[in-house]
C-alpha cells in the first residue's frame, strides 16, 4: 500500500460525486495524496462513497466493499471507510455484517472521516472541491433531500427533508470552480423546483440561476431534476433571456395516466403535466426536454401502459430514459401495494417504450443534419474529437463526433456542421460560424 495516500471511490449519481470532491479537497489540504476512482486501489486509506437508491446500486456498493475488504485482508490497502447513501440507510445492518470496514459514515456526516484520521475540517475550504470531472465542466449541487414522498422513492428515507444551500455559498462555489477553468455548470438537486423554500420561504431557483449567469467565464448552465408539481415558471423567463443558460430542462415525469400518477403520489395529473410541457416549449425557444418514466408500477394495467406509450409518441421528448418499477424497502408502495406485475411484462413494456423513443430520437437528431451548431469539445479520441451541444448533459445524453480535420483544444467551443445523425450521436465537421 502507498503511505499517506487516500483513494476515494464514488458510486451512484453526480450528487454523490460532489460530496466526494469536497472530501477529496479537504484530504488534499490535510496533506494526503488523493486519487479518485483509481484503476489500482492501493491507498493507506480507502473511502467508498456508496449509493443506496435501488437494488442494483445497492448490490454494486456491497460488492465493491467486499472486494476492497479482501484487498485489505491481503495487505494491499490499509483502512477501509464507507460513507454515502447506502451507509445512511442501512448503517446498523452494514456495521453488523461487514466487520472488514473500519468505520461507517452516512450521507451528511462524512466530515467525521477527517476526525477519524486526526485531521481538522477546514471551513475556509468549504466551497472548494478537488475536481474529478474534466476541468471544463462541473456539477453544482444546490440542495439535498426531498419533501415530495413519492410512493416508490426511497430518497426521503436516505436524505431526509429538503434543504437548500444558501445562494451566496453557491455563488462562491461557482466562482471557485470558474477559477479552476470550469466553463459549464450542471445544476443538480433531487428537487430543483423546491430550491429556497426551506431557508427563504419562497422558490429561489430563478434568482439563483440568474445570478450564476452573471459570473464571467461561465458559458453554459444546465438544469437537472426539476419536479413538475409547483414548478417555478419564472425559471423559463431566465432561460429565455440569458444566453448562457442552456435551453435544456431535466424533469422527471414518471407517467401520464391519472390512475398511476395518483398511485405514485406525484401530486399532478395528465392535464397539468401537458399544460406545463406546452408552457415550457412556448416560452423557451429550442428547448430540449429530458424526462424519466417508469413502467410496471402497481396498478399499471395494459390500458395505462398503452396510454403512456401513446403519449410518449405524441409528446416527442428530445431526451428520455425509463426504468421498471422495483419495490424498495420502507417506501409507501412497498408497504401498502403488491408488486403484482411480472418481471417479464415490465421488461416487455420497457423495451416497447424505449424502442418508440429511439425512433423519436433519430428523427429529432436527423433534423439537425445540415445545421451549424456550437459544441463544447470534451475529449480527444484519436480518430475524432467528442463534443456536446447545449442540449447534451455529460454522460447521459448524445454526443457529437467531430472529424479530425484540424486540432481542437479540449474544453473549448467550436462551430461544427452536422453531416450525419444516429439516435444517440451526431457526426460533424469543424466549420466557421
């Protein structure tokens, strides 16, 4: 093992990644050599930031801990620490079943890791992070927790009530990221729509984004995980008015059947959902909507699924993901409903939904052929460069493959002419505006 080295392994979502980056910066300031998601784990201390959202993520976290426990027994690593959502949710069970772990920390008490190592948390570095993303983009987490209590969701059980990060603190963090070379901020939260309600008693997302857009050097701001009920319409005016706020909104809608939405405790119906989508597209030119849908929730019969499939074909989302319902311990649905839909039926519905979306995505992508688009260059793949438009969030959305006709600096913007379209990629060549 390498002395005075800490390896941090992040599992799960980008919100977890932000926590890891804050921890890494504190460890670095404490004098440790730090590495994030190393190919070869060999630190004196190894920290696993776990995910506990759904069964597959929980299994990945447990398997990672077990593998590292074996590495510890063989002397390849020193102390093994576990933090994050899985630890927050199942602290007692994990402590009893995983004796190879030296200490557990939840979602919000990770500062205790520094105490465990005999180091002090530095408040003057509270808005600084050790970036693990490419240096030109970063995630900015503006709140944690959720007050919505959807029937299927374990997030409130893990993260508790919604709590916002103060505006001024977020502006300081954004400026710190800008000073490191970050040009793109991906704003994340479990529920963007509720930002500010807990500390300001009013929705403050529009004001926050407007003030972030004032920061010189931030060229793109993109919004992730809005909630449709009580959506702050004023954010649409900010998106339309500010050139550096992307015409992109990630809003999880889950379903369209009134029966299923009611069973999910989503606090919205089909009419209000369709009215919101129409308002968004009317007020923000060129808007690309990303949504997430669920199939197989208890009570979704053939008619309800047919309604969902037909609606997807009509709504024509630019970006869409979907997943099959799985029963999560402790949720309202797990306690009060029977998961009666067979797994094979859920998979069949999921396949039909995603096939319909793939056809829609291809048509939307093909409409970009022949157009000149502004693209952020993310990386050099040797035979070509890979970039993204303002409508593409890192890691989850389509990419632009740019032909290698001249050198293109990674992290810079370039104008490209789209020459070909695939469902999840565009082919383009560099050009003048």
